[in-house]
C-alpha cells in the first residue's frame, strides 16, 4: 500500500514596516485633531437652544393668586399667559373678569376688546366685552354685544344674566327681570345671576329682597367676598349700620388681600363717626394697593374731618391724580377747603379745586364758602 505523503508547510509571518506604522499613527492624530476642531466650531457657531416659553407656569400662578384673593397679581399673570398664547382669548376674558371685580373698568374694557379681536365668535369674550361696556356706561354697545353672544349661544345663562344687568342699569326693569329669570332657570348655581338679581332689587328699592338674593349667591359660593360688600351696601340703604359693618368685616375676612374690602370697612366706620377705626382701615387699604385712588380719597376725607388739613391736602391731591374720570364733588371741595384752612392758608392753590367743584354743582355750599374765605 502506497502511503500518500502529506506536505506540511509552516505559516508565514508578515512583518509590517516601521514606516507604515508611523504613517498610521500620524493619520490617527490628524483625524483626532480634526474632530476636536469641528466640535469647537460647532460649539461656537450654534447657540444654546432656547426653550419655547410655556404658558403653563403663569397660568398656574394666576390661579393660585386668584384662589388666595390677590386679584391684582392674578390679573398680571393672566396677562402673561395672553402674551404667550397670542391666539387665545380666554386669559384676557379672565383678566377682564378680575378687573371688573376690582372696579378697574378701563383695564377690564381693554382686555375684553383684545379678547374679541382675537376671536369675535368666542361667546365668553363677547360676554366680557358686553359687561365691560355696561360698566363703562356704553349701554347701547353693551346690549348689541350681548345680543351677538346670544345669537351664537341662545341658552348661555351668563349672557342672559349680563343682559339683565345692562337693562337693570338703564332702568328697563321688565326686560331685566325677564332675562334674569331665564338665567336663573338655566343656571341656578351661577353666582352672577344672584348678584344681578340683587342689583335689580336694589334699583327698585327692594333692599330686603336684594339681601335674600345675595344670600342665595353666598349659599352657592360662600367665598364670594364681593357679595358681602353688596350686602353691606344694602344694609346701609336700610340704615342698619351694625349689620352693614358686620357684612364688611365678613368680606374682609374672606379676602384681606385687596384694598376694596379694607376700604369698604374703613369708609363704613367713617359714616358712623368712628374716625379712628376708619383711618386705621383706610390706611391699610392704601398699603395693600397704593394705586387705589378711591380708598386714598376716603382716607383724605377722614383726615379732613379730623382737621388734619396738611394730611388731607397731601392725600387728596394724590388721590385725585389716580381717580379716573370725574371725581366726586366732595373730594374736590374738601381739597380746596383743606388748602384754605391749613396753616398757613394757600388760597391760590385752593381756588382751582373749589372752581372745579362749582363746575359740577354751581350752588355747592362748601365750594362757595371756600371762595368767600379767600380774598379776591
């Protein structure tokens, strides 16, 4: 048997030249340096990504401040939401609603107008505008705007309640009652319905019925401080001063974070002759909101009655700069008389205010008395 011989060959080792290894190392170093340069350039050229502003946080802040009764701060945050969500009318509707509660009508009107500009078929926006127009005394425009809302949503209880408010303001009590009854049937748990029913009763001189309507509203929302303020006003109309002050105190307990409640309690004490309590509460009102011209004017009135004429001059002068529209005549002649009675007297500064009071009422006794006290 022939044996087949097998030839084994040993594996040949390949040797890499040193020059090739050196070239490879140089190539790696070059690539690494190029990578570092590209990263550096990218970092230099491209700015850090800027996150898109979110309305979530300002909206949460607005709701927190509103729940705490700090309505001015809440309105400010609703404005921030509106600035971020430029397409959305709702934050402007909420802002307008708060400004109405704060009796800052021009701001309420501006917010509502912008809401309607964003969406003229948004019923809540039309409602806000109708109410702001009503509070501005633009009754015809208010009715037309509310009717536009009603066409879009015939069963909207808030629209009906606002129409009732407008017609109550212009003295058409039959229409007011009709709209408010419809609103109450559709939404018996809407506080605005009961507030506006109370307003209608107040206009009619039915103060006890008005108080009952406000109690209905408070049963729905016991935190509605503005209903307690309204109750205080109706108790004043009934000359029930103790009940009025108690209502103002309840309003203050519900919301001590706005000047309106401090002002109402302070001016209530002024009306019953409690000047020291009046001064204390009105000074607090001005601390809470230094831009509240009415509270400041009430404080000036207290100073005037306490014969602190220097204090009255300073406070009333500042208040009249803050009050929008025509101020009440007593603020004008009291400022004029404070200039007359203070020591030393300043008739040259008194006369413009006394004459302004006479423009409102040419037979104003205090204004005429002040002019007679000053030499020609």
